[in-house]
C-alpha cells in the first residue's frame, strides 16, 4: 500500500518533475560559479557535497541501511554504494574545476557525450552509431574552440564526463539491486552522498575555510548543495520510477539547452554561433541514441 507521500508525488505530472530537474541541474552550478570569487572551486564543491549530505542525512537517515538485516550479497551492494559515493565526490569536484575555467554550456555538453557512449556500447545499432557521431562532432566543435585557451578546463570536463559514465552505471546498479538489499533509490543516494562528503573532506575542507567565518557563505554553500544535489537528484528518482528508461533518456536532450539558457541568464555567458552548433549536435546525439532495455 502506497504512503500518502508517494500518492501526492504521483499526482505531479512527469514533465513538471523533469522540468524542475532540468532547471536545478545547472542552476545550482551557476550559483556556485558566483561563489568562486570568495572560495576556490574545490571549496565550493565541498560545500555542495557536504551541504547535500547534511540535508539527506537529516531527511532520510541513511544509517538505517546499515542496521537492516543483510540478505545474501548485501555486503557487495554496500560496496557499490561506497563506490558511488567516491564517484560523486570526484565527479562534482572535476565538474566545478571545469566550470571555473569554461562556460557552463560547454561543460554540460561534454558531460553528455558519456550518455551516448554508454548507449553505443550497450546497444550496437546504426541509430547509436549516428548518435555517437553527432555527439562526438558536437564535442569536437566545442573542444576546437576552447582547446588553445583552456586545455586544463577541458581536461577536467572530460574527466567529469568519464566519472558521469561511472555514476550512471553505479546508480543504475544501486537502483536495480536496492541499497544493501533494502530501501529506496533516494535512501541509497543519501548514503552515497554521506560517503562522498567523507571522501571530499581531505581535499575540500581547507579551500572552504573562509566560509566558516562568514555565515552568508555557509548558507550560500548549503543552498548550492540543495539546488545541485538534492532537488535534481530526487526529482530524477521520481521520474525514473514512472517512465521507461528510453523515455527518460529522451528527456535528457533538454539538459544541454538548459545549461545554455541558465549560463546566459545567470552568468551572462552568451555562446557564439559555433558553440551553439556544437551544443545542438550533442543534444541531437542524445535525442537519437537508443538506450539498453
């Protein structure tokens, strides 16, 4: 029998839920860019991860997963949660190091090359070959524009792309096996985010130091965590529970455009015509790809 909360969320149309995710997926990072004037990229990344971990811990109490009875193979699934937490820590850090050097739209477009590569590996078809060619052409267009000026930024963007692929694989495995054999995908995400905070602390807490003497920066960092890692991830879980994977994959085509619009509105990062072409090619590749299942 469904809880009142589950019934109420199911009354919200799927496009509305995904619209929230599409906006906050890049609104949070855009707000984080504004904090780079006060804190380093790694410090802002740590505030995002730690802030999200605090919210998730208070809301979902993920330590309950450890106390639940262990079915067969639960230990292995807990290691998957740990791996997911490590990937979240490194992925968010690389993403912020990239957007500190490159426009948000460029980093977002490079990130989704990984989605198309995973589809091409999972389902070998002419459609996925076309999708891979389109996305690769788009990323090469963007790379050619930015390579001379920001090679390090592109290196972090491609590292984030690789880690995003791992996030998709591990997140899918967690969602299908359950967190330690029990619990919802949101509980598993909460546990992984706590792990991510622990992993990011050794290299992120020192750059975040100035925020500890400035309540405004601390609250801003918490807001970035909620906007970047709580709202979009939770709404993604709600959408994925209600639509087929192929439908969700098609919805992802909105995100490169979302990154571009938010970059223009919040950060005044107006893309050039070649950059718009590269972003459009990536979006076309995401739209054309055929996911497994």
